[in-house]
C-alpha cells in the first residue's frame, strides 16, 4: 500500500526584486541575491515570471551563507539587458 503525498515541505520562501546586469552574447552571468536563510548545500527553486527573449535560467546555488547565486544564460550573439523584476525563491 502506498502513501499519498499531499504537501511538500520547504525550509524557506521569499520574493526578491532583481535587476541583473547585461549578459554578454553567448555567455553567462551569475547574479547575487541576498537572502539570510540561504546556506551552502540547500536546494533552490527559482521562478522568474518573464525573462527577456534569449535568456535562460542556468541554475541556482549558495556558495556563501546568505547569498544565492543565479546563473543567467544568453543563447544569442548579442548582449541582453533584462528589466528589473520580482523573482521567487524556495529552499527545499
């Protein structure tokens, strides 16, 4: 007999306003986001409601307590400067 999972647990959730720098063409940019609950070894989920065309999410991690690094990937040949927006973070 299996057990149904009705809710997933998480350690923390927050919304942060982020205004990333320009991402060079065919390159990546690591964006630092301050969050005091973030610790190395945590697993992060990030929701970005609207990235500019040509940008992709390349992962999120914490190397230093209190800072989440989010990698943006530019798949075009031209620099992309995305607008400031709210990103949502979840620690599992």
